[in-house]
C-alpha cells in the first residue's frame, strides 16, 4: 500500500468533536460545527484515506417539535443495515438543557432523522454520547458525560448504561466510569452555572472505548474545552460496566496534550484503523494558534507497557 503524506489539521474548517466511522474502504467524519448550507446539522465529510476529505454537507435533519438551538458531539454506529447517530441537543437557550438523543438513517451519508424521544428522559444535563458494542457478546452500551452535583468533587463526569437491542433506550442503571478530581481537570473556578456559583467545577467528557488484548480502554478528555490544558487520558476496565481504573489521571493528560504556541487544547477524540487495517489512529480536534476554530487532526496510537499514548500531536508532515 502506498503511503500518503498528511499534515495536521487534515480539514481546514471548524470541525469540533470529530467522530470517524469506517464503512468498507470509506471514512465518514461527523463533527460539531455550524449548520450546513443545505440546512442540516453536523458537518459531514468523506474520505478514502483519512487525509483528503470532501464535504457532504450536513448529517442531521433539524429538530422541529421541539426546535433545538444547539447540537453537540455526534457519533454514529451501524447495526443490522441501519445507522444510528447519537448526539445531544438543547431545546432552550441554555446549554444546561442538553439531553441525549438518537437519529436514524439507512445510509451513513444521511440525512438522519431524529427518533422523536430522549434516550434517558429522567437524566439531566447529558452530552458526548458514545455507542459501543462489546465484541465479546455483542451487547451495546452507551457512554456519556453528565453532571455530578450532590457530592464532591462536583462537575461533569462520565457514566455508562447498557442499551436495549434496538439501540434506543437504556437497559440498566447508570454506572460511573470516571469522575474528575485532578487539577488539570478543573473546568472553571467560581463557575456561574445552573443558578449558583460553584467554587470549583471539574470536567471529564468525550468518552471513546476500545477493546484491546482482553481489556477495555476508555479514552476521555479533561479540563475546559476552550483552554490550553485540555487533553486526553485513559481509564481501564475488565468489563464495559466497570469498575474502571483511572490510575494515570494523577500524571495526566498522558495520552495527548498540547504544545504551547503550536497545538492548543487537543481532545474529544475518536479512534479508527487506518487504510493499512493495522495502525490505530486517534482523530481529535485542536485550536488554531489564534483560537478562532477547532480543527480535525489525526495521529497514530502507540501501545506501550503502561498503556496507549498518541504519537503526537504532530505539526510536521507524516504518512498514513
């Protein structure tokens, strides 16, 4: 296979929270960004090599009843010939009203149509849905981020539920995967949020899970999405429902962190195998130096004795 040179970012436009789905030899990237000129939400790109991308417009038909104001962090999974796009949306003017939803299409290029219901109606603020099917038994799960307000440390953490076979509903109680507790995971001090001031609001978000050599690895991002300290860490478990071990967090972010004046706030990742079917790539966003947009980047994962790290973030030319 011929090597293809790339240099980050691999897409020049605003493309936050990038999720890449591989269907055969084609890659589809779904991201958070401005509404497409075609009136659809979530910018959608297509590639055959992870490097050269073409815009397909948008992926999701906007919500009509009720109307949504903000759409965040899409991820897509295929099952039985259909494609399920998980995302969050707020049907008010407040980001605190973000809730998890799922839309369906018969084509990875969409357009996806919302199912008309919340996945977990009783859950409050919830974002960053990540569907995962266990390769051991085909049981589907949904990882996501939500708020922990009643116990210290307060902030946004990551949980998981089992899903029903139709991929539409929670089939278990929420179990905690990761809670934010380290200084690099502080989102904001004295945060004005939900009608009160929080002395310290912490944040871990953007989960993505892979199964590797008998263990489950939950990659997650921590800190403030707009800050220079935002980066990626990983937790480990023997089962998707846990218990999860977050042993590296004290030294984090150890998987991926920024380079001052070059790569700012890299994070909210997805993972996908490259065209050689062997190299696992992390797809992530990072701010440009002027902080005008979050742009899509790629770099390979390296598995070491103490777990995975990204060979990056890179700014020089490399090959896929």
